C-alpha cells in the first residue's frame, strides 16, 4: 500500500518535471497561449510626505491583487534601470499595468519609463507580437499623452465620487466589455460602480478634436465632472491592445477606507473581477517569458513584502521600493 502510494507520488513528480521542461522551450506558435503570465507594474513615485520614510517608489497592493485575481503573477518594475534593462524585462513579461498616482506626465521617471515600454509595445504589436497595456487613472492619462504626443489634460474634477458610466455605442462592440453579462452591462449605466479620484482628465471635446487620439482609441464611456466638463472615462485601442480607465476598478475589491467612496456592491465586485480576467487574458496572448525559472522566481513581487499602511494612508497595504 505504502509502496503503491510512493510510486504514484514519484510518477506524478516526474510527470510534472517532464511537463515543465517540455513547456519551457516552447517554440513560438501563433495559436499558443501562455497560462503562466507575468504582468509588469511600473512602480509609482512617492509624493505623500507620510510615505516618504518608506521608499522613493511604491505600488499599492490593491493593483497587485487586481492582477493576481485575474490569474497572473506580478513583476514590479523599478524606475531606475537602463533602457537595455527595460528591453530585457519587456521580453520577459506578458503585459504592463500603469497605475494611478501623482507624477508629471512628460518629465517624470514614471513617464520616461512608461514611454520606453509604450514604444516597445507599439513596435511589438505592429510586428504581430501581442503585448497589452492597461492604464488606470493617471496611467490612462499617460497613455493619452503617449499617443497624442502632448499633454491634453484639463480640469475635470471628480474627486471621491462613484458614478455609473455613460457608455457610448462603441462599448457594445468593444473587446473590454465583450464577455459581460447583460445585467451587469445595464447596471454599469445606472449604478455607481466606478470610483473616481482625479482632478484632471481628457475632455471628450479635446479627444474628438485630436486626430491622433481619435484614430488610435475607441471611446467606450464618458462622464461629467463636477465643473460640468464631459471627460473620457474608458478607452481601448482600435487595433492595439491598449486600455485605459479614468476610474479605479481595483478599489472595488481591494480598498476599504471608509472616507472614500469605493464601490463594494456585488455588481461592483463583479465588474472588477471581469476586468482583471479580461486584462490577464490579453496577457496570455503574449508569449514573452523569462529565460529560466530561477530568473522568473527572483523577478516576481513575491520577493517583496507589503507594509500595513491603513493608519497613515487611504490604502491598506503598500509595497515600497
Ligand atoms: C501604523 O501601525 C504600525 C503597526 O501596525 C506601527 O508600527 C506604525 O508606527 C503606525 N504608524 C503610524 C503613523 O501611526
């Protein structure tokens, strides 16, 4: 009995080894899908005084959990590397998340590094090498700056407000919302499922008058700011797998500060889950991978420990770098 059990164990063990060693050198196959994706998240520059003692850059755990909840692992990408090092990382990861924060969209290190990845992704996608990018809040704003080649932001205050989305006709034929059940799609239009925490944004008028933005992105939703300006709230690339939301899908499941209007209803949670799965599924279409398991293991955010930040920030946990 115990012999049988142990030989079963050994068989399984070897079977796993075989699978792994066969899976690693997989040749590029256009039909292939990566089931072990790694999404890179650019670290954000610390601007809050309270956070400065802990490090110069950070990533809120809510974004990491958002990506992990879609079935991916996360690599934090620091802002202090050389261009060649970013090129190497680009060949290792399956997608990129640009998070919110407060940084100059043209001159900061965050913008500089984002631009390197944006250009690499643009070239890769144009050459048939799928590589998705998702921008949330300032990350979306940065995507518009990269595409337009200029900063088109203006005041569109929506600070600490949850709103429904004013979906455009293009939303129903979008990739982002394609798998959404009808009831959730309907709820999106009248329940406050999207948390807004921004003072600036891209006005719809500006978007529509800008040839570059207009031809690159489909406008999936808009909203009206406190100052009456209608702003861009959801976009996706017409031919590139680049996605932007002015709102924060990650807070619906992973941030809980009672002073902030984070949507936590069942629909809000479902929305956040579906978008995480959507973006990670986009990442699965990238066959980028690390050179070996050791390099991969040492690159993942599992090597870092988040700190409890609920008593000095509006976040519960933060990774500092
Ligand atoms: C927050 O709580 C931690 C313990 O969980 C403590 O070490 C730290 O000093 C606290 N920070 C502030 C600013 O109160």
